[in-house]
């Protein structure tokens, strides 16, 4: 199956603010040529009997060129780091925005732990690629050809040795690099999978303890860690192999040039120069340039692993931005001017929806809910109760048909504003690590401490010692029972007085009879003066509501006049 190539950062593919920095860092390598010429000239003068005073001017020139070279590389590195960090931040923002723009019911979304690992940890592998690979590639394009031409001016044979030895390095780099990229992709996948596994098990730690599955989970974590360790060692072996192959061929090239120059100066080898024998200064100059010819190639090979890891990380970021089920109105500010009334009506006409590759859940479905009406959605599991609530909340785009809230069509333009006037009480309310007060307020504007305390009391949490507003909760609701979690969600909804539409998903599921009865009373109290739609299997709850809509029946569900 053909795999599309990852998009390359603009820093590597076209002109931009970092191009000057890359050129400065790459051009600094060429300053070694005049430095080597000064050094060879000075040694040649010393061999001819020159004194220390004659060395002052070449030494000063050598120092100036060295300072200029170091300054150019330092400026370019600082500039390139700033631009690379900015571009990596932009990539992360794009990935996070893509995640936020996808529906929470998108079945193709990556697990939150794996997505967090990609954005926070794996994305860092892109930075070394941007910082080192671009300048190294530019040096390979500039330095070796120039050095080969300069060497050829003095000795065509030495230049020929360098040119013949040079292709062996990128050839073996490419062969090893393909394997390094595959190993890096496998390692990143293992790291992301382990992160997702750890997050999932940490969220369910209390359940694991209750079931006595802590030891089995520990063995799974240990096995995952060993798999990551083995994968990391494979990547390191490939990296060391590439370095060994590089050093071997570059050392052979430099050694052959040194052997030729040495025997040529001794008179054992005549041909190779342009008619006249090389002088000591010329031979030393050629020898000084030979390692510099291979240095950019060695540097490129050294950062080849960074390139492989960076491309693998970039593909992982691309996966986060892959097309999926969109969230209508995502990343849009709510329309404050949108007015749907205190208790809006809900009109659904010609609704059609199907998950990709599955049979339609709804096909030309009509549901009408009057202003202030309380409706129970009932039906067998899989009939689409939660999905229908999600479409009313604008969390899932409909395939066809219309959904109107208070007479306002729900679409990409109005979804954010309509959602701001709803309250959602789900089956598994998420609880953040922090106080009960913070989990109820959720940093919403206008939610005061008194409002939170009043909501906690009305929801029935005030009588529970470990659920008072000042108590701390663990991530995922550690310390709260199922009924207490539902009451926490009720308290959140009570702190949204502007929410005229309540969407409730299985509020009494998995609760005992007494707890469910208390939740029902609190829910009915909350729903006074509001429109409420509840998806439930609980017949006792459905009997307390004004009307029951049975999903899966080919009937128009219209409320009685």
C-alpha cells in the first residue's frame, strides 16, 4: 500500500526567515579554506627559516577568520533555533486545533494518552531535525564541491581520490537511513501506545484495585517498558552502525590523500599534480583540506538519525490532523446576540445519520419537543439515544435533515452559540484533579463561590463529607461514587442559569434504587422552567417525565398539542 510522504516544514522546503541563518552557518565552513592556506603558508615559511616575527601577520589573520567563523555559526544557530522553536510551536498548535475541531464521538480519534504523547513528547524530535539537518545538508551542497575545486588546482589526483570516496558515504547513509526511519516510527508508536495504556490504567486505578488486577496491570506495564527499551536499543544500534560506516570511509579517503601527498613529497610518486611537484606548503594545504572535505558528509550522517526521528514525529503529528468527524462550530466564539429563549423548543426534521461503514442510525427521523417539555428517549442499546443527544448538542454533524433549537437552525455558524445555552450531563462526567469547587465552577465567568456552594447543596453533595466545596478530588473522580459523580454534573448544570436546554444521558445508570431516586428528584428540580431531553433505560425516570419518545420506531414523534 502506498504511503504518502509527510509534509515537510517550510523551514526545509522554501525561503523563509531562517534561510539567511542556514546560509551563514553553512558558509562559515568555507572560511576554513583561507585558514588552512594561512596555516600551510606559515609552516612553509618556517621550513624556509623564517622567524617568529614573520608569523605574527598570518596568526592575526587566522585569529580574525576564526572569530568570524565562530560568530557566523553562533548567530546562525541562535536565529535558527528561534525560528525552529516558533515553527514547532505552530505545528503543535495546528495539531491541538485539529483535535479540538473533531467531534468527541469520532471513533477514529487517537486515545488521549497517545495524542498527548505525540504533542508533548514525540513532537520534540522535530526540533533537532530543523536545527541540524538543514544546515548540514546546505554544507554538503557548498563545502565539498568548493574544496574539491581548490584541491584540484594543486593536485588532480588528490581531488580525484576525494571525489571517488565521497559517494560511498551518502550511499551507505541512505541504506542505513531507511532502516533508521522504520525503527524510529516503530519506537514512537510503542511510546505512544504505552502512554495511552498508562493513562487509561491510571484513570481506572480504583477499579483495578477493586478487581484485584493491580499485579496483572503491573506486568503489562513492565512488558510495555521492555518493548520500548528494546525498540530504543534497535534505534541506537542503527545510529552507531551509520557512524561506524561513515568514519570508515572518511578515514580511508583522508588516509589515501595523506599517502599520496607523503610519497609525492618524497619523490616516490611523480604524477598527480599539474606538471610541477607540490611544495611543502601546497602538500600541507591539501592535507588540511582533506578532512574538511569529509566533515560536512560526516555531520550529515550524524544528523541522519535526527532526520529519521523528525520525519517519524512529523507523520505522527499528521495523524492528529487527519480528516475525521468534524465538530460543528469548533474553535468559534459563541454568538452573544443569539437568543433562543429561556426554555427553547427542539425541532428535528428529516434527520439522517450513519457512522462510516455502518447502517444508518436515523433515516428520515422527525422529533419535536415543545418549549419547557421534559422528554425521555428510550430504546434498546444501539438505537442511537446518545447519538441523538449529541446531534442536538451540535457535537456531531448530521448527514442530512435539520435540527432547530428555539427556531434557530443548528449549523457550523450557530453551533457554538447554541451550545453555550445548553447543559450536558453525561454518563461519565470527567473530573479534574482539584477541589470540588473548581470542578463545579470550571473557571466559567460569573460563577461565584456562593453560587457553587448553593449548587453543591441543591445537588445533594453538601451532605457528603468528602464532597464539600473545599475538598480535593483526584483525576477522573477518584474518591467519588457513581451517584456522587452524577450529582457533581448536576451541580455544574445548576451553575449555568442561562442554559435553557438540558441534555441528560443515562443519569441513573449503574446506581442503586435509593441513589437513583435522589438523582431523579435533583434532576427534576433542576429542570423546572427548562426544556429537558433525557436518554435513559430507567422506566422509573421515564415515567416521571412528560413524554416518552421510543427510538427505532418509524413514527413521527410529535408532542401532543
